C-alpha cells in the first residue's frame, strides 16, 4: 500500500491521510492557507482510499452520506404515499378491499390498490428500503468510527505550527509573560478541560465522549431494526383475538390449546351517568352520542393440565383471575390478555309459548326456550305437540329481492321459521318469528307462537399478546436516545497551545456550536493579556 | 368548577394580549439604534413581558387541568394552545443562549397566529375515552409539543435568515417562494378571522345530501363557496354553494373542509393584498431593512442548534413515548396510523437535515430552506393530518 511520508517528522501515514497522524502537519501544499477540514482529524477513511474490488465498491456505496440521505429521503416519500388513502387495516372489514378502494376513492383508489399501496408498509420493497438504511448505518459506522477512534486516542499534544494556523479560531502573541501562560492553564482547568502537556505544548480537551454519540445512536438503531426482524421468528410474537360471551369458557388461540378463559362478567359505563360528569355535558350534548367511560371484563384464566391425547376432555386448573381493563391487561405465563372490543346485549336465548290463534287470553299450551349457543332442532312435548326449527337466521335481513338471509353468524337479530305439528298431524303449520315480527304465511294457522322473553348477555373481544421482541426494541430505543443526547447536548472542544521562539500560538476547534466555543475562549482569556482569538473564517470571507 | 373554567379562559386571553405587547416591545428594541449589542431596560421589559405572558398561559393550563380533572392536551384546542405555550418557552430558552431579539419579533407573532388558530376549535372540556386514560398520554403529548416547538424556532431563525440574505432587487424564484410562505401565514390569520367572524354572527346553513343511499344533513358554519356534491340548501336566506365539490372528493365533511380552506386562502389573499398596497412592495422586501443588524452566521447557528436540541426531544416524545403509550392503549407499539407515519416522516426529515449539515455546502441558505420545509411538515401533521387524513388520533 502507498504511504505518505511526513516531511516534518518522517512518520509514514497511510495514503488518504490529510493531516500527519504523528505531528499534525497538514499533508497538502505548505503554502495552502485554507482552513483545515477537521473531519476524523484528517485520518484516512477506507471508503475514500480503496475502490478496486467489488467489496470496496459496495462498501463505498453504503458509506456515502449522500447515499444514506437519499435512502432516508426515499423512505420518507414512500411513507407519505402510504397516508394518502387509509391502509387496509383501517378500512371496514366487511367489504372487499378491491371494491372499497374503487368505490370510495374512484380511479385513484383503484390504482392505489393495484400498486399494493394499501399495504405499503409491509410490502417487500418498503422492508428492503429500511434494511438498506440499516446496512448503510452499519457500514458507515465502521468506516468512520474506527479511524475517528484511533485519531482521538493517539493525539499528540505537540502539533505542527501549520496545523494551528489553519484552525478556525487562531491567535498568536509575541510578548507574553510566564504568568499569562500559567493563568491560561489555570483557566483551562477551571473550565474543566483535561490538559495534556509535552515540552511546554498543551492540548486542552473536553467532551471527547460526545464524538461517540453518532456511533452509539446508530448502534441503537441497528439493535432496534434487529428487534423488528425478530418479529418474524416463531414464538417471539403472538397476536390473537377471541370473542368470549359472558358465562362461557373458551380456548385461547395461540397458546397451543393450553389456556382457557372464562368471561364472568362484562362491565360497561358511559359518561353522563355520574354527577361529576356534569362538566362534560356541553360536549356530550353537541356530539349526541354515547361516550364510553370505562369497560372491563372480569375473567378467569385456566390451564389444561391433562396430559392426555388430543381430543380428550381437558382438566382445567385456575391460573389467575382478574379484570382486563383498557391499558391494563391480565398477565399470565408471559402472555397478556387485553380488553379490546365488546358487543353489548347479544341475544343469549329466546323463550316462546304456543296458544290458539283465536284465544284472546292467549293461554299457553306449551313453552320452550331456544338457546342460541346450542339451538335444538326439534322440541317434543308431552301433550303431543312437536315443534321443529325449519330455518334459523342469527342476524336476519331481507335482501333487496326479498329473500331472507343472515348477515353474520352472531345472534344479533335472530329470526326463525317454525314448523308446528299439532298432535297426530303430519302437515305442519308454518310460522315466521323474529324481533317484532310474527307472520303467518298461510293466514290460516290454528296455533300461534308468541315470544315471552329474551335473555341477553355481553360479549368481550379479548386480544392475546405475547411480544418477546419488546425488550430488544426498548434497548435499541434507549441506546439511540443516549447516543443522540450525548452527541447533541455536548461538544468536543479542543485548544492547542504552541510556544515557539518566544511566541505563543493558540488555536481551538469544536465539532459543533462555535458560538459556545467563542464564549468559552473569551472567558478563558480573561485576566490575561491575550486578546480574543480571531475567527479566520470571517476573515477569509471579509477579505473576498 | 364553572368559575375556574371561566378564569382559565381569561388567563389565556391575557396571555395573548401580553404576547402581543412583547412583540411590540421586541420591535422597539430593534428600532432602538442607540444601543448596539447592549442589554438595555427595554430589552429587560420585552423579555419580562414575554415571561409573564408565559406564566399567565401556564396558569391557564393549570386551572384548566384542575377544572377538567385531566391534563388539557386531549383535544385540538388544548393541544394547539399547549404547542403555542411551548413555542414561547423554546424561544425564551434560545433567547437566553443567543440574545437575538429578532427571534422574538418573529416567534411571538407566530405564537399569536397559532393561538388564534386554536381558538377556532370547540373549547369545552371533553371527557376521555378509556384508551386515552394513561399518564403516557400526557407525557407523550407534552414532549411532542415541546420538541416540535423547539424545531419551530429553527424555522423562525431560518425565515429571518432568508429574508435578510436573499436579494430583493428583482423578483426571483427564491423571493417569490418567500412571499408564498408569508402568504400562508396570512392565510392562517385569515382562517382565524373568518371562523371567528362567522361564529360571532352565528352563521349556519344546512344542506341535505345523499351519502351511501341515506339522506343526511350537513351544517355549514361558513357561507358555502364550495357546496356539497349533489346537496340542496334547506335553510332559507342563506348562500347556496357557488361551486359544488368535485365528485371524487370523498370522506366525511370533505366539502366543508375544502370550503374552509378556500375561505382561508381567499381571506389570506385579501389581507396580503392590503399589506402589499400599504407597503407598496413585497413584504419580505419591506422587512429586509429591519434586519440590518442581524448576524447571518448567528442565525444559521441558531437554525441548526434548534434542530440539534429539538431532535432528541422530538424523538423521545413523538416516537418513543408514543410507542409506549400505543403499546399500553392498543397493545401495539406501532400501527402505521397516518398521525404516526407523519411523526416518522418528521423524524426522517430532521435526520436528513442533520446529515446534510455534516456535508459541506449545506450551511446557510440551503439549511434555512430545509428548516422551513421541516416546519411545513410539522404544521401538515398538526392541521392536515388531524383534520383530513382521519386516524386514531384525530381529535374531535
Ligand atoms: C434514520 C436513520 C438515521 C438516524 C436517525 C441517524 C442519526 C444520526 C445523528 C443524530 C447523527 C449526529 C449528527 C450530528 O452530530 O450532527 C448522525 C451522524 C452520522 N450519521 Fe446518521 N442516522 C441515520 C442514518 C444514517 C445513514 C443511513 C447513514 C449512512 C450514510 C448515516 C451516516 C452518519 C454519519 C457519517 C454521521 C456522522 C458521524 C460523525 O460525525 O462522526 N446515518 N446520525
């Protein structure tokens, strides 16, 4: 490999070095007076020195800030496109997405859907984009971090005079007294600078740790991205949903058939019931809708302890009981059961009686109850009557063309077609019964079925979650925050003092916040005969 | 309780007036040519009026908190006023570091406009639905507001920089863009003026229209320049829509929102036009001589510093606390809701800003433009996303 030999000290620097790693002499032309580029203290950076093999090319591609910024910009634009129309989880679940986007948003919606933008954030190309950003962060951190670390670790307090002359803040004084020198040093210490000395030359430094900020925050980002990838590893992440009716016990999906939940009671409160809600009355009136205040499911969690073969009766043992409230899940064995949705007053059962059609007293001949969880098909009675459920519509609607059908499988608006067989008869009488409906299609029924009672209960929608990736994500976010704070709220400040032939040269550098650096140098110069250092950048622009 | 709520509104009003006075005082410090670079009594007066204004607004916040029983950051009015309060705080902090009066002269009027904008939303206290009942909500919302406010100061510094540095000799693309920015501020004022005007006049016109095969009514509180698509006016003696909304404009009350937008832009145009007539030159050109004393390098530094300080605060509030809260409330830390996505976009954008600052040639004017775009993104998230791209967060 090529080396650049420093003319001043003879040190052999690897090619690409801009400032001698040993004595600090700028390695460009001696008569150059431009301010030094102090990034990475002039160290050679891999991506700036090698560009032959394919590995080098890939490396250089990803370690370019231009490329990194472009990748982030593309991700930004893509993310914005994803908000033009709602993403698929936010559209009503009852319609086909293809139809919904076309009907709601016209031709643009259709194009949007066909390009797959309705699921943009889980598309392969979006994920690849984020992955590329991750790779770029990783490579750039190695590319710049290592040389920077080496440069700052081995700083020579004694720097070449040209190094000082080409710093932004610079000054020199010929007639200084030893007392001034000592006051200066004491002032530096007072401002909590660390002092490194060599032959009367001084390097005063503080806040070096802030230079690691970007590398710490990039590490945090990478940990975070790895965390999001773990999402796809089995057993790291479970997300299931179940409806459980009051009083019922259900297997919890996603737990390998091991856990069961019993819904003991669902509690629902709205605003406006309490006296203390009076202050909200104006808003509630304006909106005119019920606003939920609190809801919770009282539940018991069981574990199946039977060792038996699949399909054998489970043996349930209570694990825990408690309330699932919004924001407060029931926790058990690494899982969390969240209160998610609810359905109030779902029908549980309906009770009926049979009487003669022309009996004004409607005296009951028989009574029966249909349980919606487990409706029986045929009901037989001691007095010879037989009643058959011919049709059952849990969620009854009339179609546009007049045919009855069920919208869902949940008993939200139940309706029946009953066949009533009087004693000894082969031909049934037909009745249609629903909520507030009682039809006799033949108009000649001798017997009439009447609704005597309805039992309702609430249904809780519970969400089972297990997310072992959370600690990784949390760690990544935490490290990221440490990194940005350390890099943004502190600065790396250095002051070099260089005595030569009775003249004292002083220069200083900071990686950011020159305003603060100026103020600090002013304070350090107090009580000495030195004047404030000159800002050479201003001088250059003024000279022009 | 009623009393407390009343006093709380009075305090907000008082803060508004105090900010107005401090704006005038800061303007006076800049006119004052006798004392270069000195902290005079006038400076002290301007600064203390601002701080008293801030404390007054803080008292509004506390009294309202006591009255409603929860931190008043749960609807649009409350959030936007809180944001304005954080903007003043951010300005005061940066003033203490940099002592730039010019910053106050621009930041305080922006605050006034934002309070005006907030006051248009329903101001009654609203109850919290269960998913909002979490301490993380307050922590999240307040930190986001603070972060965005600090980032907004970078916009203020950026715009001063641009007005000062861009040549106003001829009309060029760049100073035209500057006028567009100034015009959008006028439109925000226009929005507040027009909304207040017609609210005070109790304007209401009801339209009947068909949505999903159902007849629904829609109430307009501004005269309908843009009427609903296929709507019929049913209130008598009120203005019928001049132009119907285009058919493809879907969504709840979309035509009403478009109407409000058109009104704001028109009133903004009138206000801007009047200003032009009075000044007899471009607004930026008229402001430029006032900025003689401003030091462009220092402005550039503030523009960058504000991002450097605001970025970590925003990340913490807008992404990390937001994720913790979302995990608690909806048991998913991230759901690609439009509001969340726009927070991510804001974050991406300022990450780009910081990285570009590392490369040469992106200091000065370019980064001032970036600061303007960043603020536009924040405002987009606050206004358009809340009101147009509905999501879980969209306040009433
Ligand atoms: C969204 C993703 C990213 C975030 C949030 C981020 C954040 C940051 C922050 C806050 C800094 C410190 C800036 C300063 O001190 O002014 C920084 C520095 C840096 N970032 Fe990133 N970064 C991201 C992605 C990238 C990518 C993709 C690259 C690839 C080129 C990259 C390259 C760098 C470099 C070279 C530095 C300067 C390091 C130094 O000064 O020692 N970053 N980053």
